C-alpha cells in the first residue's frame, strides 16, 4: 500500500492551493457587504439579490443557455458521426484532410477561429446573432465531442455489433440498439463538454454575435474591464456552483454505472 | 439504404460541415488579408462578385496584393507582438512545467484510492469558466488586492507590489489557466509507468535521484512534450489573459489582432495578422499531431 | 509399478530433481560446518494487520538453486523483496555472508533481482539495459562493452543488442532481463516468477537453460514460483510456504515423497487424502510403520508416518495416484488392498487415471501407464476393482 511521502504531500498541497485559492477567495468575497471587493465589510447576500434584478444579465444568461444547449446538441450528433468516421471508416479519399480538420480546432487560437468564422458569415450575408454564435460554437465543440467519443470507440468490442448482426439486426438496428447505448456515456460526456465550452466562450462569441444576442461571457467581460465588482463575484459563484455540481454528479453517475456494469460482467 | 450510401452520409455530414465552417473561412481570411481597407460595409475592397462575369473575377484577383503583409513588417508593433507572444508563451510553458511536473509526479505516486479524487480536482477547474478564473486573479493581484494586503500584514513588504497590469500578472494567469493541460498528460505517462522499473534501476545500483533522471524523466518525456505543446500553442494566441491582467505595454498577438479588428476596424490587417499567427503555429501544431499519432500507434501495438 | 521394491530411501540421499547428485552444491545443508550465504533469523513482515511473513528462519548455502514455492499471497515474494532491500522486516534479521544487511540500501547490496515483469527499461536498447548496472558500478567504458558482450553471449542474444524491449518476444525479453541482472556478477540472484509470462513449452526449455547458466556461473539463485513443476525442475532445495510460514524445506524428492503436512502433500503433485484412524505401530520389512483402519472397511492398512501417532488419533493417509495399482482381482501379496467401483476414467494418452469410489463414499485416484492400446483396456466403468499399494507407498499425516 502506497502512502504519501512528505515531498509529494507538500507539492499536492501547494498545487491545489494554487488551483483553488483564487476561486475560493472569489466565492468568499461574493458574500461581502462592502462595494470595495477586496475590503471585507461583513457577510451579506445582497449582491445576489442585485444580480436577480439585473435584467440585462438575466437576458444574457438566457441567451447563453439556449446557445449552449443547441450548439452542444448539434455538436454531439456531428461529433459522434465524426468519431465514427475516424475510427470505423477505414481509408478513404480525403481522410487526412478530415482528421486534420477534426484535430486542428482543438489547438487553434480562438481569435483566429472567431475572426475567420465572422468573415465567412459576412460573405454568406448571414446576420450576426444567436444563429451565427450557435453555428460557430457547434463547429469547434464538435471536434471535442469527436475526440471524447472516438477514444471510447477505439476500445469498443466490435464482436458485440457482429453478434447483433448475427442475431438478425440490420446495421442501423445494430448501431442504435447496441453501439449507441454502449458509447452513450462518452456521448453524454461530450455533450457536457460542448455545453460548458459554449457557456464559457468569450472570444468566438464576441466576433460572431450581433445586437440582441449578447452572451453572458461578453457581459461579464465588459463589466470586468471596468474592474472588480461584487456582483460579478456573485454571478461567478453561481456559475461555478452549477458547473461543479454538474461535473460531480456526472462523474458519480458514471462511476455507479461503471460499477453496475462491472458487477454484471462478473 | 445500402451500405455504400450509409457510409457516404456518415462521412459526408461532418465532412461538409467542417469544410464549410472550418476550411472555407480560412480561404476567406486569406483573401481579405490580400485586400485593401475601405470605408464601406464590409470594410474592405475588392468584394468578390460573381455577377460581373469573367472580367470581374480577373479584375478581383489583380486587385489582391501583399500590401498588408508588408505593413506588418514595416510597423514594429506587429513584429514586437509576435516576438513578445512567443517569449511569453515559452517562459509560461517552462514555468507551468516546473509547477506541473512535481504535482503530476505526486499525483501518480499517491495512494490508489486517492488518485480518482485528485484527478477530478485537477480536471474540475478546467470545466469552470476560463474568464472567471482569470478574473479571480484581479482581486488578488491588484495594488490594493489581497496578496499585497497579506504581504503587508505579514510585514514582508511595506510598499504594495505592482503586479497587476504587468507581464508578471500575465505569466501567473497563463500558468494558472493552463496548468491542468500540463499536469494531465504528464500524470498519465507517470501513472502508466511500471514501478518495478524504478526498483530495477535501484537494484542495478542507482540511488533515488539518479533513478529519477535515468528512468522516470525519459519515460515521462512523451507526456512532458505533449503538456508543453498543450500550454504553448494556446498561450501564443491568448487574448483574455493579456487583456485583463496585462498592462498597456503587454504586447501579445491575440490582443493586437483584437484591437485591429474591434478598435481600428482594419479587417484586412487583422486577417493578415491571423494568417501570420497561423503560420507561426502550423509547425508546432503539426509536430504535436505527429507525436499524438506516433503515441497512438505505440499504444495500439 | 514394481510393488515390492518401492522402499523409501533414507532422507537426503536422493539427488535433487534434474541434477546429478552432489553436483555444485555438495548438499551443503547436510553438513554441520557449512556457512550459509543467506540466513533469515526469525523474520516477520507485517503490512498493517496483515502478516505476510511469519517468523521465518531459513539458511541458503553458496551455489544453491533455492526455490520458494507457494500459492499466491503466501509471502514468498515479500521474503525475496526483503532480501533485495525493497521491503524492511518488521522484526528479525537477514544475514548476507554473515553480515546483517538491514542498514544497506538496495542499490548497495551485492544482490540482483530479475523482476516478474522483467522491468526492462523501454527507452533503452538491449545492450544499454545490460550496461545500465555496470555503468552505475563505475566500470570503464571498454570494460562495460566487454562485459555486455559477454552477457549477451551467455544468453545467446548477441544479434539483438540494438533492439528495444518492445521489439522482442517474451522469451527474448526474459533472456535480456536475466543477462542484465547477472551482469554485475552478484553474489546472489533473486528471480521473482521469472518464467511466469512464458507459454508452457518455452517455459520448460527455459527452465533447463536457467539450470545450465546457474551451474556454469556457480552463482546462488533464489527463485520464487507458484509452479511446483518449475520448482521441482530447477531447484536443489525447495521451501514450501503457506500463509507466511515456511511449511517445509527439503530437496524436491523429499518434498514429494516425504511431505510433512497435509498442505505440502496436497500442494505438490496429485495426492489422495483418505481419513484414517490410527491403530498402532508395526514393523514391515524392518521399517517402522503404523497400522490403521478406514471407515467402511473391516481390514487393517499399513503406512509410514512422518511422526509417531497415538492410537485412536484421526489422521490422513496421503498416497500418490501412481503408487496405487488397480486390478480386477485381489492381490494377496500387497500390504494394503481395498475394494471399490470405477466411477470415471480420465484418459490422457500416456496415462489413465481411474476414479474409484470406496464403500464409504470417498473417491481414490489410481494412475496406470497405458502400456497397451486403449481398446485392449480391461477395466471399464462400474467395474468392481481392487486397489493395492505397499506399506512404504503411503504416508500417514496428523490432522
């Protein structure tokens, strides 16, 4: 049985302090009575109340959620298809280009993706707004979904599909009744990733948004540029809480699922 | 639906999507980079117009030139931005490695039942908003911020440190934001490492330190390289961190491009900046992709 | 099977396994004045509540090929790892060449280990792997190359010196691992399940090669294995371990013929264990034996015993299937006979094993060499048969 050595425990402590202290301080100061963010003026939840009355903020939140939902859903479908192509399609003309186009957006600087998509929408005469932001988000997040799903597909035992075909299922049947349920956790994980990426994106949205489609990160960004404000702290705290909760619940559910599957296999 | 058609649909849908929304935009960026700025909507000329027939098309091509690229060379702002971006990205990557390696090492050597929790704690910040995480440092680093308050209360300094709006703040921001990208690949190579290799090295006469340099580090090298690329590539084109934490003297190409586009509304120059940035990154991106492929091949064996 | 001549020789005079008697080790363990190279004195190792090694004392002599044999989790690997220095004993001392090695770190012990996973460095070539330990020892470059070549020759891997571990088969990796661990010319080589990853055929030929190399070099080998055939093949002596305790230390032949406990008898080879009730002492052909009864049968049986047993004690008769003769008629000459019904016949080509049900419901296995073709076999299912064996064939073991 391994134990923590003194050195390892120290580096983990310092590392996690570095990763979590800023967020923790941000959360603590969201409950600060004082308008001056860095001076403690007593406990208060008034900034949360303030936030709830901020119509513009709420509108932006609503826009962001819709964009995130639609782009994540579209990305989940396209990304899963792309993963299937990468893992299953074998060699075909243009495969290199295809895998290049799937992997490149993962490391592409956001400013370039944002700018290039904007120029595309302009030359297509598409008005900038929710639609263009959704399309833009779908494009880069489908690549993340493809990576997540294909790593699951690689380890997928193809004899399961062959068994389904052997038992009389059509290829499409076999996909929907055997393959998809098995890779479903990866698709869900991909969807979640796409959803948070969209929720999070400032740069690409800034390029591609139009009047009436201001997303939350854009709103936060313009507020932050003016300096620290307790209201933004409160908003950040809510976002962090929601996302953390989602991730923890998803990972626990995944663990339980893996466990019950493991039991069945025994 | 026959097998062939099914395959065609499967390949076709994501393929067309990426061609339209990923590849085509680059062609347009390239075209606009070769155009001239104009006071119009959209603010550049010439505009591509098929209705004019062949003469219009050839006229369109003859109006494209490399003037914007020449402009990039002439104005030191751009060159300096590129150089400064690469320098900042390079040193942040080095810093992230120095912080990330011991951390990943400690995670991989942690008791088995602790590791899933530690892994989740490293991944969790990645899910929370990037913008918020960068923002959280403003309250800490600014002149009347929490760090200065703490240091002055401890009596370590009596004048507040100026960190906010300097390159130091940018380094801190980049290391902080991209640390998980450094930790995770290193962790995964270290975690896979067979511990009997270290025992074998010690059995053959190594002490702990030489075993670390002769066995652990060479075996973690693929993870180290992957981690460095994962930090370096996005750091070069970073916009949010230099904009929020850096000062006016902080030059980074992502920020320059943003300014050129939103403040100066000079789309052709912004496009030219993007093209050069892309060219700068194409080599590291390709190397990175090759490494990934090689690693996957090695794993498949 | 020649029943009458089946006498047990005096303990320790049987040559071990596949070695010519007296070779290389001269049975040092029999001599009073032999100096052991390794000595465990009351060594105990606990991991939390779990006792992995329980008060083990053991001496291994120079030039021996000693096998630690036992089921997985019996503590044999822990014993080996304490010797290498990767674990420290909770109590007790380990002496190497008469010196306590507790304070010597593993990298300074004149002991090398061949790991179960081979632990070949994946980023180094075969030659670099072998040279690794030599360089640490501060050897000159030329000498390192010379010694590396010598080791490659020893394991017949000269043409693979530039390969990386992943470019080789399991058997080749095993050879490189052996060469690497022998390169520093250790006083003692520890082998942790060295052949576990090889397939059955390759394992067999490798066992003989290991023995040849060990005899050529004269280095003391201690091997850990869970494979009793492997232990019997390679070892001069075997230490059988169970639940952290050394159950018996003896030559392979003695372990097989004279097991001291039910566990050892059952673990090594195939054995019938029949519940018996001790009658009393009796001399058979001048040898001390004990007679006993078996539930469901009126007649007396006779067997050797590892220790004196009081009348009326519950004991077990341990008898190997090949020591039992099966026939359709009663053999009045044999010291022991018992009647039963054939339940099952397992035919494996050279041998047939008959499962014979006794009157009390227990089943005895009897093995016959198939000297005739199967179609000429006389005994078949549901036949009434007589099983017979000599007084020396079986061994009574206390419960």
